[in-house]
């Protein structure tokens, strides 16, 4: 009877540099997306600030900002999960562990 030997392939070279580069590029795209959405809705933001006055407008603005932060965080997390899955689904290092 032969004993099966499972070999673990080596991780890719320069993996830390590549991960940091991809993260930096994705961060730049996220910042650009956030700026584009803010600038596209600038007239809406301006119209809402001249009609609301007092602390109610500030609290409402903070609440809307929090909701946008949570939604974009969820979308960003799901996009990151998809990217990680696509990058590792056929990589030889991870195939033996499925």
C-alpha cells in the first residue's frame, strides 16, 4: 500500500508588494468614486443645506453620511471578497485545500 504524499506549493514571489500595489490602486479608485458621487450631487447637497437650519439639519446630515458610509463599506467588502475569490480560485496553492 502506498502512502499518498500531499505537497504544498510555494506562495507566489513578491506577494506582499503585489498585494500592496493592488490595494493602493483600489484605494485610489474608491477615492475617485467617492469624489465623483459627491461632485455629481453637489447641487442636491447645496439645496438641502439652504432649506434646513438648526441642529436638525446637522443631525440629519450626519445620519445620511453614516448610512452612505455603511452602504459603501458593504459594497466595498463584497467587491473585495469577489476579487479575493477570483484571484485564488485556481491558484495552485489553494486547490489542494478545497
